[in-house]
C-alpha cells in the first residue's frame, strides 16, 4: 500500500540530527533519537471516516451515561460487547461493535461557542484573524499520497473546514445528496461531449494566459480547482459516487435515510482509495426536549455507524480504516427547565474504531456527574495528533505559509493518545 509521506526516518534526517555534543547512537543525540522514534513509524491506517455531529452531542445521552445520578436523564445504560463498558440505550448496534471500538470520555475543550469550538476541534487551533488553519482532512490529503483517481478528501452532506495555507489542491470535494451525481461534473443539456471538450480546452488556454500575465495566487487556486474538476469529470472512477440497485440490500441495514446513504457511500469511497471522508449530521443543539431529539438521532445513526464498523471488520478493512464520531463539545450535565441541555465544552466524549485502535478500550473518565474530566484529560489537539499518528504523519511537522510564517500541522504540545493503540 502507498504510505504517507515523511513517516520514516530517512538517511538525510539522521545525518541532519547527528550534531551536538550529547552522547549519540549512530551519530544522533539520544534525546533527538527518542523524539524521532515517537514520530517515525509505518502508518497503521490508510483512510479516515469522520462523523461530524454539528451542534454539540450530549456525552451523557450517548457514550458516557450516568445511571443513578441527578444528571442521568431519560436513557438507561446498556451493556456492550465489552465487559464493563456501557453506553446509552439509543445505540444498541454500536454497543455490539464495542469490541472493535474505543471511547475517550475525557475530551477537555476550551470553547463553548459553536463556531470557535468547531474550528478548534476541526483544526486543533484557536481561531486567528490572521491565518486560516487547515482541517484534519486537508492535512491528511496533503501529507498522504493519493490512492486513486478520486479526490483524497470528500465531505458528504455539509461543508468541511477549509484547507487554509495548504492550498486549493487539498480542499474538500463536496457531495450534497449521497448517491446523486454532481450536476457540475456533466455538460449542460444540449451540449455534446465534443462541444463541451472544445469549450474546456478554450477555457484552459484563456486561464493559462491570464495566469501567466497576472501570477495571482487566487487565480492559481481557481485554475487548480477547474483542472481537478475536469479530471474527475473524465474519470471512470466517478461511478463510485453512485449508489446502485446492488446497494439497496446494504441500505436496508445502514438505514434508508440520508445519513445511512452517506455512511454507505463513505464505505464505498474509502474502498476505492479516498483518504478522508467526512459525514456531516447536524441538529444536536438541543437546548430543549433533548431526549426526544436523541431518540431520533439514535434511530438514524445507530444502524449506520454500527453496520459500517461491522462491515469494515468483516471485509478486513477496519484495520486500515479509522472511524471517528466527534462533535464540537458536549452538553451540560444538568437538564435545564426546557428539558434540554446547554453547551458544555469542559468534558465530552469521542468514539473511535479501527485504524490501529485497540478495540474495547476506554480512555479517561468524567467525574460522577459528567462535568469535568476525572482521569486522563485529552485536549482537542491530542485527537489530531492521534489521527496523524495512526496515518504515519509527523504531526510536529512545520509548514511555511504563503506569507512565510512557520506553522506546525497540529498545535504545539499535542500528544497522541497512546493508550488507544495496540
């Protein structure tokens, strides 16, 4: 399989490190050698499927129930396929796949605002008016070699973070309705293929001349987007976006819903080489009537996510595909007067499976009411470092922005959650 760039310790890196007066092995200072060992490894995963739950999903009503406590809410905990791990009753299919999964119950965010929290959980950085940091999908698309003709980074059912200083080449390709062809990747009605190709050739010549004359970074980005779109339009790999009649049987298991279709499509896309697929679902900002809302979310999400993990394991692809379920924050343990929960960033949960993750693992814990981490706090940037670690990416790598500013891929100080890995 094609590997991610920069995961191995090259001779050049070894020679560059062989300086200083510290006692060394093979010419490398011991301190540097150990630091490099922590980053240098073959990738455990080739693909990531991120379920992004916009609005802030309640951790107590999903992955971290608090039975018998005043904060427990309406749902009972249910046993999973791993002794000692229980989750909320609205996720029975996921519970059956806990043997393949892990839970981090001590994510400690810093922002209770939707926009700022989303930015932090998607990029590892706080918002800054002077720079746009790339989302984790763009980082993976940038650092890992493409595995096919399709875009390396695809977002389904919602917009994804921008690529920022990494550039247009690793922006997400957006799929609105899963299973439907992109109307912008076909010539308009009445335009034959020959006519359309002539127009595209003429447009390429015009853009090329303008680009040479103006040398504009924005124009270059537009030109790159057009070239990628035309290449995709002409690629036979485009059929991977279709959900055919053969997929109807699978949809009966994933769920005949937009989320079920998106999840099945994510499975198909990663099987054809797409590196990173983000499946978006909103509606979690439940300041009122949260238990009705969460029952509805569970009915849609549980069969899709549970079946995805089951199918990836059965196909032998789970080991190389990292599945994540994440939101920008959790919700307050206290139920408010409207029967809802408000924003709560100080402690929430993340579910992960596959991609080198040790199944049946529980990392961290919240306190008895789910208010604060009681054990092993995990910062948002640590989740990013964990994803990079799984894909063999050096998360401490420094890039240079177009303005000449050095910038680490993941916020400084991040550490992978080592307990998750075998």
